[in-house]
């Protein structure tokens, strides 16, 4: 889909993949959707953006909590992009993580596990989601789509 198909666009980044990013991302969503008159989408969109950006942050952190740098001493970066054509809201999170980290795959953790539900939440709330590599880009793009009309008419109902 061409950028011209999405009359409303807003970008945030580049951001270092730090633990503060999900909170910053939620604020970006709130301000952007308010400006577009789509406040009814704020809660679900903030949750989706928070989950997607948290996945990048977790993949950028060693198991002991230390930041993971590339061979040139750089921290992985991410960008957040919102696009809307008044019928759909497209959420994109781009990152510079190496392909070695693999594709995002939804887990279905047991009730006793404290994490691992991010993509399961996205599967539940989004109309559709996926990921892709982009030619000329070293990382990947993970995206989620919401229906604007459904959520605007019926707040709280998943798209």
C-alpha cells in the first residue's frame, strides 16, 4: 500500500530501544489520535504500541538486564508510525534488530507465567497483524491494523 493511501500519518523516532520507550510511545499515540479526532481508539492503540515496542526493548536486552549493543557499539533503534485512512488505523513498529532474533511468534504462556502474552494480546485486539522485512532495511517492521469505524462506534469492542 502506498503512503498516499494513508492521508493521516505520524512518526516517532528514531528511539534507542530503552525501557522508557513504551511509556513515550503511549504518550505519542494519545497526542496523535487526539489530534486526529480518534480519541475512542486511544486505549487499544496505546496498548498495542506498548506491547510492540516492549518486544523490541526485550529483544535488545540481555537476560541479565544489560543493554545489547551491536558490533559497532550501537544500541538497536526503533520507530513508531501511525497511519489512518479514516476506516483503518495502521500501527507500525520498525526496528534495527538483526534477523538472528527471528520472527515474532505469539506464545501462549500458562497462567503462572508472568510474561509472554504481548502478541497474544495483539492477536486478540487487532483486526490483523504481521511482520515483514523491508528491502534495504537491516531490521523488520511489525504492524497491527484496527478498524476505525467499529471501535469509534463501539468503544471497548476489539477490532
